[in-house]
């Protein structure tokens, strides 16, 4: 049964997220390729924000079902771009903006998905890493479904 509590009682990390520590959040040992996660986060954040994201510190939020997401440490609201999959219908309202947590869920999901494909086949193929990334992606997606996040329509428009 899916735990639908909004967030865990565990506090949000107060230190800057080190992107090379992301494997530990999934129970994996460090992997040198994860040093490139920061670039993936930056590129996807820019894509999802209509190229308005320009960098900054990120925090991590652990969720009640074991999932996690990273989010920008800001009160800024991010305008979603219509360049994403199936976003045209959702962006019909001008200037749709989401908070940093929603933006972080979107970016985290996209990064997990993209990296899972990288590790699925080819020269960087690693079944354990691919499985962990896929599980992390689905856990975050299940969390959004289970607790009926207020911005779930925006999240799923990007993910589906």
C-alpha cells in the first residue's frame, strides 16, 4: 500500500547537495560517472524552465515512501516551457509557474530517467545502476500519484 503522507519527518538537508552523493540516496556505491550528474541537472533544469534557470544551490527532500528529490534552494517560481513532451496543452494558460519543490520533482524525475537510459545499454551499461535509477524514478512518480500533489498535472505533463 502506498504511503500518502506529504513528506517524511526527516528534515530537509541543510547543506548543499553534492551531486556525486546521489548514488548513496539509492543505496549504491559511488560511481565516477555520477560526477556528471550536476551537468545533467543544470541542462534539464534549463530545458524545463524555458532557459531561465541559471544555477544555484540545491537541497534534497526524502519522502515517506523512500523516494527523494532534489530542489533549488530558493523561493523562486519557475516558468515551465512548452518544449517538453505533451506540454502544449498544459501551458495554454500564459506564464504557468511552479514552486521550487515542484520544479525539483520534475527535474529529478527527468534526470533519473535520462541516466537510467544511459546505464541501460552501451559502453556505460550497468544493470545495478540502471535498476536503482529506474526504481528511484518510479518511487518518486508513485509518491506524486499517491499524495495527489497540487501540481501533479504539471509534473505528469513533463513525465508522461
